């Protein structure tokens, strides 16, 4: 009786091993099983930024090519923004001041998401209140939509009874750091500590 049980166990084990061996000979199965166990690695760089054409405070046409060779801090918003935009621009200004002479290698750019109200003149007057080197850019609705898509910026009009225009904007509040070739390097928010921004920029410069 004991012998019969041992024989049955040996036979069962043999059948199991045979079945596994047979499965592994099926086309592609070995590779699929190996792939399922292998770690998945994601590579590549973020697709943020790209060509744009906008208007500066002097009414001059500018493009992304005009900024090549310089690091950029790019921030999107609008001059009628009640709180988030001023906070973001104050953070940028403070970081530039902390950097000292190194800040000369960086161009801070504020791009309007409200071309209906933000004329070139309005942008010029607005940015001066935050930093003398801050560049304010606006454009047509189509130009703004294009640059917003390039930087993956969300913005949308919402009704606002407190506004004289009857609306305000919901929008992404991110400071994009671009290198001298126009490639995305890092990002911050309006709530990021100035010290953290300065530390990251110092490593980049």
C-alpha cells in the first residue's frame, strides 16, 4: 500500500513537470513569463515647452528663439489674478534676488492667459511691480492657446461677479524651468519655498 502511494506521488510529480515543460515550449510563452517578472523601466524626457510667437510690452513680436542661450523661468497667469499669480511672481522675484549675480543668466517670463484684458501695455506695467527683469508677454487668443498647449497649461474662464469683466480664470500655477536650449528641466509651484528654488537653480547654473 505504501509503495502504491509513493508510486502515485512520483507519477503525479512527473506529469506536473511534463506539463510545465510542454507549456514553456509554446511559442512566445517563455518570453512573456520572463517579461512579466522583469521590472518595467520608463525612460524619456517630459514634453513641455516648444515654439511660440507672442507680443512683448513694446508691441514687438517675440518667439521662443529669442530666448535661446538663456535659462528661463516661465509662469502663466493674468494681471487681474487676485492672489495666486502675485504670490507666484513674488516667489520668482525673491529667488532671483537671492541668486545675486547668477540671476543674470536667467530670464523670468510671465505669459498672460487673458489676452482680452492683458494688453502689451498692461503686461508691461504689471510686471514692473514685481521685478525689473521680469518679461511680460501676451498675444492673440490663438497664440495664447498654442503656448498653453506646448507647456501643458490648463486655463478656463469662470463666472465671477466680483470682477468688473464678469469673469476670472482657473489656471495651472506652475513655474517652469527651461534650459538654454529651451528644454524643460524642472518645475515649482507658487507655494514652493524660495530656498528650495534657489538651491535647484544654483545646481543648474
